[in-house]
C-alpha cells in the first residue's frame, strides 16, 4: 500500500520547514523550575561542603538578611563564601538553597502543546484527504 502526497511541493516544503524547526529547537529547550535543596538549616549547611553548590549553578539563596539570586562563579570553603559575578554570600548565613533545574513535566507539556500548534497550522492545508492510500 503506497502513501502518496497529492498536493503541490509547497505544502511539503512548509511541513518540512516546520518539522525541521521543531526537531532542532525542542531538544535544546527545557522548562525550568526552582527546586529547594535541604529541609532545614542544618541539612543545608551539612550538604554545602559535599557539592550542593557548584560553579555554574543558578541559585536563589535565602539568608537572614534577605534573598540573593545569581549564577555561582565559585565556592570557597576555606573562606566560607559562595561567589557570584557581582556579589558573594557567607555560607554560614545561607538558610535555604533553591536551584534552577529542568522540569520534565513542564517540558513534556510544552512539547505536546507545540506539536499540537504545528499540526493545527499544517492540518488545514494538508488534511487527511491530501493522502492517497490506494493500492
């Protein structure tokens, strides 16, 4: 049983362009969420020396003096500080650590919605009747 496209090459090119755009961009994007690490001050303090915070992490650190949000450029355990591009925070002051991490649930929902949007733009011009399922 042969499947044959019966419309002009325009629809094929349009669908190909949309397909290529989606397949190249979707894997490189992901929804992210703030994820809390450590249930208590003691747990946070105990986990920091073992790699809880690392250079490159996007973090939101809550301290007694306020909230600090930045990308970590370094962690100096000897001096007891977490360093960002424009500020540093004393490790002893950190009460809550939240990291920005990929959220697979949101990414899957976004993928499904994006796929539905692509199909809704292609489907009106290339409906089921565009294909010939004859012998």
